[in-house]
């Protein structure tokens, strides 16, 4: 009996603590807690979309940030951590870049590291460049490295072209190399054209060659036309179609290029 009374007393005490905490919460914080509970419950499956509950958290803004930050750092499910990274970037609170960089190197799961890299690119903050370059050259999984390559292109700083070319020369994975080539196209630095011409004509990967043609079209410049004309006559449709598109882009005014 004494043991039962003690357990009951502890349960009452715990309930009082929870009730006090809930009373102390603002209405916005309470709504965020409920939405977080819903979002994390249905967000543990790989194929679950960024559901309405996650959208609710984004719309709540600041009251949801502590819960999302905790979820990104501590939740045991990698898909929840990845979705928390997306939600936080969309809210864009103070310190989000630091938090994403922390997860880029500190999370054991490649899916979360991938999402951290993606969201760093979406922030548009050039201060993320050192972290993205470090991840690009050190992450053991190709998936986060692909995201780093894409994000470097998204940042839109043409001065990064030389650094990306250096990374391209060292990278062995064809998927990562394809993303690096795509990033050169997004940066639109004419200095990358000779490298892209060489890749179009000589790379072993069809996808790298395909993307090189698209990047040449995005950058423009008549010096790429001979290589693109040659590629447009190839038997391989993937290369032929990309080269034909690129030639059409180069002939357009700069303002109309895609």
C-alpha cells in the first residue's frame, strides 16, 4: 500500500507539472506543440510528403522554432530530422545557417546531411560556402556531396567556378560530377566554357556530357558552337538533344536564355 500511495502521489505531481507547463505556454507555443506532435507522428516514413502539419509549423513561425530545432538535433527518426531542416529554413530564424552547418557535419545519417546541404543553398547566404566546400570534399556518401554541388550553384557566385572545376577534377562519382557540371551552368562564368567543351566531347559519363551541353547553353558564347554542332550530330539522343537545345539558347539574346 505505501508503494501504491507513493506512485499515485508521483503521478499527481507529474500531472501538476505538465499542467503548469501548459498553462505557462502562450497560445502560439501550445499550437506549435500540437502541430509538432502531429507532424512527427506521420513524418517518419520515407514517402510521407511534407504534410499539412509541417506546413502549419512553418506558418506559425517563431513559436515553432524551438521544437523544430530540437527535432532537427535530437529526433531519432532521420526523415523527421530532414523535414525539420526544411521547415526551419522556410521560417529562416536567426542562427539557422549555423544549425544547418552543425547537422551537415554532425548527423550520422546521410539523408539529414543531404537536406542540410540543400537548405544551405536555399538560404542564399554566401557565408555557407566554406561548409559546403568542406562537405563536398569530405563526406563519405555521394548523396550529400551532390547536394553541396547543387547548392554551390544555387548561391550564384561566379567566382566559385574555379573552385568547382578543381573539385570536378578530383571527384570520381559520376552523379556528383554531373551536379558540379550543372552548378557551372548556373554560375554562368565564361571561364568554365573550355572545361565544359572538353567534358562534352570526352567524358565517359553520358549524364556528365548531357549536363555539360546544357551548361554551355546556359552560359552562352560562340566559342562553344563548334563542339555543340558536332555533339548535335551524335547517334546518342541524350547528347544530341541537349546539344541542339544549347545551340538554340546561344542564338537567343542573353535576357531570354533559360
